[in-house]
């Protein structure tokens, strides 16, 4: 039986659907067009009309609703077994999920049971049309290179993608998705029992702001983040940082942008004293407008920037602040 179609595993968040699902469906539309196949959302549990409508708006052509018996914990082991039973029956060619805590736990369990490959934390996905395989790009060797990985000899091809890597784009002509309901009888041994779930609200989340001003090693000192903070406040944004600045203890990890930090896609990203290492670029390349300030005219960050300013940030930023104040924007 032939492997076909693209699956996006639906992750729930609070009373709705995690935004990364809509990002994956948006990207999945271009992938399925390249393959000439269908884009299917895989939903575990009871499908609400609201959830169905949202999945349709982002391009799901079919929804595979997998029933979960009342009273059963929706733990990762159960979901993995249900997913594998569905895969054995439906045989998807590609399975995508968010590289969230849940996705990073669930997808390896599925891949192991199916004896197939899994590429984690992808930053790009594309189709090799000649061979009809998924090309999966991710940072490797500590983020120093970008590796393109393929799983040509086993199916399904599986990948996780970090939130905010792909843009959410509603389809212009949503179709009424066919709902295919499935009920399986898993035989599983409970290894983990969830006693209580406590949702802790994050005090600072740089992925939710439209403007980020980031500092790197080029600041030269921890005090440099006071100047970065002042500019971010005047712009109505938040402070970001490179891994180098975080490793030096100048600022907390919550501010880190990059492969080992947060992936962001603000409307404006200002990189101050940041060289432009691959692992940092992987975390902010989705920004709409990038401004780089660096003393080194050959810094890699200028290759990714829409606008570049060569010079001492301790001279340039105060001048920007003064200009904002004189023009009444501060």
C-alpha cells in the first residue's frame, strides 16, 4: 500500500489549539502542492465545531479525528500508540508536529514504534520533486552549520518545527474538511500518570512582541543592556540577546534568541553588537524588518539585515534616542 498525504498532529493549548499547528498547516499547503497530495490534520479526542473551523481556515482538507475513551489519560504513551495504529492503517508519507514540550516527547515515541527517522527542530522544509521526499533543514554541530536531512529509505518521514519558524497564513478559499473518525483499542502499559497540571504564566515572552532590540558580545559589558533596554522601551518592544551575551552572564536566558533560545518573528528586530552566527540567525530570520548596528563592516549580520549601520553602538543608539525625543516619538 502506497504512502501518501501529509499529516499535521494537532496539539491542544488550554481550551483551543496551539498556534504552531496553524503555522505547520500554512507551510503544509505548499508541501502538499509540490507532492500533489492532501493535507490532513490529526486530532486526538472530541472535535469541536470551533476547532474544525479553525483547522479549515488554515488549509486542512481532511481531519482525522481519533477517539479517546472516556476516563483515559491523554498521556504521550497513549497518544503515540493511537497515532501508530492510525499510521499503519492510513499510511501517511509525512508527519509534522510542533517542537514544543509535547511534540518533542510524542514524536520520538511514534518514530521508534514505526522504525522510521525523525528530524527535530527544523527551520525549513521543502520537497525534492524528482524523488518526492521531504528535505528537512536544521542547525547542527552547535548551530555552526545548517544541515539538510532526508529520510529516503523509510516512511513516514517525520519532523518537528519550532513555533514561530513559519508564518500563519489563512487560506483564501477554505474548503469544508472531510472528517474521518477512527476508534482504536490500544493495549498499552501505563508508565506515567499525570496527577495534576499546573499552568504557570510566563512573566516575559519575547515571542509575543512586535519589536525586539537585541544585544550581543559586541556590547562589551553587561551595562550595555541598560542602553538596549532604554531603546526597546522607547520603541515599545522587548530586550533580546545572543547566546554569547547570555553565556557571559550579562542577561538571563529568557531573553536569548537563537537555536538554543527562542525563535522570534517580530515586525522589527534591531541587532546591536551581534556578529550574526548561524545559530542566532536561525532564531530571528523570520523578522519582517532587521536593522543591524555593528562596528565590523564585514559582520555576517549585515547579510541578513534590511538596513545596516556601521559604527559604535554607544554613539549610534544615543543619537537615535535623541532624534526620537526631538521628533516627539519618545
